[in-house]
C-alpha cells in the first residue's frame, strides 16, 4: 500500500511538472494518462537500480572511436511496440578530447537486420546542466522526446543524447556548439552498434530550444566530423540561434537569469583559458557570481521553484553589463551562435508566435538568413504555440516534411 502511494505521489508530481514546463501541448486524454502512469510506475520501481549505470567506469577506459558503446542496458517503460536501451558511448568535447556521454536508443520492437532504418537523433531542450538532470536517468525518460510515438510508428530508430556532463560527470556542454554537435552525431553512430535494430547511416536531426541549437551545429559539422553519416535533414523547434540577442531579450526575467546561470557557469569552465582568472566575476555582479554556481546544480524539472527563488531577486542586478560587449564573453557568444552559412541539407523550422523565451523575431531572422544563403528551408510559425508546446504542435508538419526527404 505504501509503495502504491509512493508511486502515486511520483506520478502526480511528474504530471504537474510536465504541465508546468509545457511538455504536453494539450490536456492529456484519460488513455494517455493511464499509459503515462504505467510507464512512470515502471520507472519508479527500478529508479534505485538505475544510478550505478551513470558511475564512471573504473579503470577509466582508453579513448575510442566516437560512437563506441562501452555500456548498455534495457530500459523499462518504452512505448508500446518499441524496445529501448540506455547507453554510455564515446564522444568528444569542445577541445576534441574523448569523453563519455549517456543517452537512449529506442527502436521498433520488430527486429531488423538490414540496416535500413533512418536514425532520428533527438536533441532535448534545457533540463539543467548537472549530471542528475539528464533526461535518460529519470523515471519516465521517454515522455519528453517530442514526437517519439510518431517517429517510431514511421519505422525510425530514435536516439537521444543527454549531452556531455549530464548523466555521467564530464565536461560542460550547455550551448557549447561543438560539444553538443559531437554528442548528437555520436549517439547516431552508437545506434548502429545495437544489434538487431537495423539502424542505418541515414540520419535526421531533430531538436527543440537548446536542442535546436545542438541540431543546427550538428548539421553544420556533420560533413567534417561524421562524414560516414548521411544527414538527410535537420528540424528544429524554437531553436536557440543568436545567443547574444536571446540573452539580451531574456535576461530581465527569471527564465533568462536561469538560462544565463547555466550558460555562464558552463562557459567559465569550458573556456577557462580564454577568460579572466575569475571568469564569473568578469561578467556577473557579486550576487550573480555567487548564485550562478548554485543554480547550475539545480534541474528545471523538479527544482523550478528553488531556481525561481534564487533568480527572482537577481532580476536587474545579475550581469555587470551587456554580455555581447564584454571582452572574452562576447567572442564566445558569437562562436557558439550558429553560422549563417548555408546548410548542406534541408532545414525545417517551427516557431510559436506566443513564445516569450525564444523570441519569434530572432528565429525569423535566422530563417531569413538561411533562406538568403541558399538553404532549402520550410518554416512554420504556429499562432497559438508557446515555447513549451511548439515542438509537439509542429509534429503533423514535421512528419510530412520528413516523409518527403530524399
């Protein structure tokens, strides 16, 4: 009875959190809630057994080819008709150094041995930056992969990286284009090593918010970083593109302070050699520099109220000045803003008109620049979509676009 009560409490907290962050675009049906409850219950039952998967191997493994899997295990609660594995695989960081990254591989349950299934590499929106904020380690890791059921029904293998430093302790990755790109591409490589799922070299990149940033960087870097992969297209929903403009637009509210705390602490670590000796003090107020590392340890899902409690008093007194004009930091924001150079594959962009985090005008400027550069772009502005709902709201258009890709 106590176990049932515990699972019920977990389920209620999970549903509340999902609704708060907008992961569900409409009120879920009774059938969907029952299915979700079953999956959450299954995940809660094995939650304590998951933690050892994310412990660093000892002794530390030698560097290996990106995409090499060193650990995998089945994951319970996969969507009906699918199988899933949690994987730990080799990737690289912003400096090109070998690192281990965790993530998920999900495939239709029907065996396939002919390597004919397209791999959709899903890049998740911001969940935090600490190891325990990794989506794959949660009690219902499949719920937030937007469009998962549609993608599996179309016969695709779906992979979802946690990004470096999440799940397993490692180098920072938040809005660091080179690291995110490698992580997104290398888990597609890893899928080909899972026996019987038929993962091919054909890849479609799909990401939301931070994941849109990761997907665009992956698309730009794929020809040189993973030339054996054929990236057929890249799809993004409310992507983080012009980081300087986004930061300037959002820094005046709790969401902007939170995202700023994640970004500044990640950059301070990843680019320590290119920044002043006390990097956070060079861009943040005394209060901001003290609070940012604390916020970086908190996850958006489950610790939102704590983040807001810290961020609220910092509104208007978080940064020392315009980050786009502070030496060292301004260059890093430009470096981690996706290039306007044309992409070598078609681009799908969905943007919610009611998005107050990734502003529609910033996404529109990116779309215009890509179109002018010669990229084949399909763009949709959804009039009623918010930042949280745009990815799910765009699925009908996205699936049609995917189906037309060569």
